């Protein structure tokens, strides 16, 4: 647990994320502001923290794919961050699904966590460009945007607005979907498939050829063509 600006009567904020850079960006965003900020890497340590220090004014969950238990979101003001324009982009693997659909402009949406997945009222949205970079780089941009949104929410206390419509819920990608499809329309689509899996959370894009598994990464797409690095693994017979 980490705190800033120790004080008993200050707003107490928790940030929960599975990747350290989300926690670092959030802490840095609140430096100099009169709030206590505590960070957690998973739900287990959060639950232990809530048992020890029951008062929490806000709990932020940037890029957090686990289901938040009802006992947490019913008793604390929990705000999730989802990369997608809600309600249309609800569900798992939103960045990959958006890129795969050929869209490159979307939103980082801050919403109140409730019973439904990605369905709570929206506090704030900020645009993000997904047209360039690996997934690792994109997620770092998402982290920085989310951190600035946290501060804006705390400072301005926006009233959340209910989502209109139900959208289309898309399931989280599975490891088998990392295989490079052989029917992609063009080189840009190949590039997108490689870069959207180049980094965290999912297996790299790959091709299976006989007993070889060829993983692709560091894709570079220009008007001259497409290039990428590869790693070759020999599957055991």
C-alpha cells in the first residue's frame, strides 16, 4: 500500500490495476493534490486493504478485466475505464476488436461499475487514436489518459450519464485467435493483426507451418510494404 499527503480527513482514493505502469501513472497524476492515493495490483490485496481501512471515497479500475465482486461495487464508488465508445464496444479485448474492425479512433470511457459488464453510467470520455503502435505502446497511452481522467473526475465531480442502448457485447479473445489469418484483405490488415498482439495480455501473432510455430512482432508498415521480426519455435513431436 502507498499513500500520498497523509491526513485523516482527506479524500481517500484507491487504484487497482494488473500492470504497474497504470499504478505509476495514477500516482504521478495526483502528486501535489491533497488526496490520499493507495494502489493495489489485484482484487485480493484490495479486499485485504478494504478490511483494514474501510473508508474509501473512490476506487478506480483502469484496464481491469476481472469481474468486480458485488460486495465491493455496492459498498464503494467504483469507476472502471474501458477503451471503447460505450455502449457499442462493450466486452473483452476492446482494443483488438476495434482495430480488427478497421476503426482507429475511439474513446477511453470512465463508467460506474455495476452488475452488468461495461454497462454503468458514464462519467467521462476522452478520444484516443489506435492507428499506430504496438498494443504495449497503446496501453501506455491509455494509462496516461486514464490517469488524467481520474484527476478530472475527482476535481470536477461530473454527474454520470446513463448509457443509451445495449450495444454489442464481444467476448474476450482466446489464445487460438492469435494465429495470423490467411484471408486478410491487405498488408495493413496483416500489420494491424501483428501489432495489436505485440505486447501484453495475449500471445503474439503466429503462423504454424509443419512442426514450426513462427511468432511475429515489431511490425513496420509503410508505402513500400510490410516487414516484421519473427521468432521460430520447433514444436515437440
